[in-house]
């Protein structure tokens, strides 16, 4: 105990002092930034100033706080001190002490989602406190079957990680896989859920995220009811959803608040935008480098006019504009909000206009690259949007080297990679491949709620039926 106190007192924020009471004194030790001063003075010091306190048991019973423990285990004492506990002893040389839980919790209030904002629907998002996030989920899913398994991960950070699932619905094999991978994590500090994604994914080297992250409690509750697993990390305002498939990354949760026809139309637009964003610039480079005969005669004159003063080949012209767009995007994201918006809008207009007037790029390619960049921003999930923007560059290189054959080869490599990807051992391309028509009801298009009577086959849930199809589609007027 003496060695522990000497070690702790080397830090200037460690408080160790003698507090006098009526007939004796108490020694208090704690880390000042971790302890709520109001709890210390109101609930502890005001209740220990009594003549009836003669032992640690009397001291523990006089403090109106839960989780008060008596111990002499040095490891437990050190751990509790670092988690916001106050150590109380009668004498400085005592090895046995009372540990009182008095943590200081500083968290921001629940706010509107910033990444997954929706015009319609709930306006609450997760915060950095895992306790608050669990409250948001249990408030929406008040059932005893909702199970929470907590772990401490990180040799230095001691981060609290929670795995949530619905007992009797979620496939226990998936739960065991997630728990095993989290328990096997060997890392010194874990400060965000993104660390978990990179460590426990089936293929950490892939550009494609294999776990879906969300900042919306309503989405987390929805996937729990489906039979999926949600992972929360203390200090992170984002939850992880596993397993995930490719189509989920292009489905905004706001789709479920809209008419099925409108929601399906928006999803189709997003898928088209992604394909357009990846292929349009490589196709431009391939056509102007190898396949002039594919350009219609009426359009050929426009292309020749736009490129007659451009000294660069199409590949350098396209790479220059693509890098310029990425630089503007990165600068806009890193600068303060108001300045970033100005840089993004004004910088794009000025640089684009100047590059065309200087003869470095053609106005046709400028429009194409701008549309491709705009299409890439339609992806609802930020991490998937980054992936889409990055894989355009290999397509550009292959288009320059081999023309349309290069574009086709790049697409084949991409498709082969996606076919090999899994999420918790489940196919990443499901329900597209392997083809599962029943799961198509909520993938590229969204069918009405009354049609989604069963949970996805991919999840292999213990309870496949969600509700009765006959009752859901039954319509009766009050006079019937």
C-alpha cells in the first residue's frame, strides 16, 4: 500500500490527505479529475462525521452510495482509483480500505445525427457515453431478451465494449464469433468503434468496410429485431452492426420512413450513382485513348473543340482533375465549418474555370469529373463513400493501359474481391450472390412492411418468422 501511494503521488492530480472527524480522522485518496466533488462533500464527508463510526463496516454502512466495497487487494484498489473511486482509511499505514464510487461523468447531451441526418423520423443520435447509448437502445427495445455482454479491451485505455443481441432470435454462432474476436483483441488503446472494425473484420486489408456503423439508436434497434448484433464502445458515438452486406451500405434508414415506391426509387438512384461515379471517367479516358470510333459524329466535334488547346493526354487530364476534387474535399473536411464550405464551393469554381481557361483540362471532362464526384456523395455511409472515391483510380489506370478491356478487367477484379468477402463468415454480396429472392424484398428495392414477414436467410436466426402475413395484410373497416 505504501508503494502504491508513493507511486500515485508522483502525479500532481492525485489527492491524498487527512480529514478530521469528531474523535478520529480519515485518510482520503483519489484522482481529482475522476471524482465528482459534489458526491464527495454531500454524500461522503457529511455522513462520516459521526461518533458511531468505529470500523470500516460502520463507515461503509453510513455512506448512502451503491457499490461501496471493502478490500485490501492492491490490484483492485489501483483499478478502482483509476475508475473514479475514493479510497478511505482510518490510518495512513492501513492496508485495508473502503472504496466509494464517485465518478465524474462529463458527456455531451443527445443531439441530432450529423452523418445520418433525416428530415423524417427520430432526431436522436448516440453520444460518447456507453451508458447513455445503452439507455437509448433499451428505451426503444424494452424486452428482457435483449442481452448485453460487456468486455474491457485495451492494455492502456481499458475501454468498455458492449455486445448487444436479442436472445432467442440472434444466431448464437454469430454471437460467439463476435465475443471470441473481441476477447482475442491485443491492443494497447482502443478509443473508437473504428478500431474494432479494423481488428475483427474478416478481411482487414480490404477497402470495403465489412461492419456497418451507425449513429442512430433507431437503426440499431431495427437491426437487433432483425437478428443482428450491435457493438458499442465507450467513448464512441457510433455503433457497429454485424453481419452486414453490400446493399445495406446504400440504404439510408430514412427509406423506412417513406413510401416503398419512393424509397425504392431513391435506392436505385444511389446504386446508379455509384456505378456512374466509378466508370464514367475511366470510360472517357478509354474512348479518347483507344476507341474514337464509338463517339457519335455530332459529339466528336464538341470533344475536338474542347480538347484542341489541351496539351495533356486524357489520362493526365483526368488524374489532375480527380486529384483536385479530392484535395478540395479533404481541405473542406479538415478546415473549420464555415471556412471549409467556402473553400469547397469557391475553390471548385475558381480552380475549374482557371484550369479550362489555361488549357490544362477540357470543359467536357470538368463536367464529367464534377458529376462523378457529386454522384459519389450519394452514398449514405461515409466509409463506403471513401471506398468508392478511391477505387476510381485503379479503373483510370487500367482504362489508360488497355482501354475498354482494362475497364472490364478492373470490374472483374472488383467483383471477384466482393465475391470473396464475408462478414462474420456470411456472404458480403448476399442476397445478390448467392441469389436469395426472399431477401430481395429489402435490398435494392424496398417492399411494403407487410411483405417482410421473415428475417433474412443470411442471418440464420433462431426465430425466422417476424409476424403473421395474413394478419398484416388483413384489412377490416369498423362496421365489418
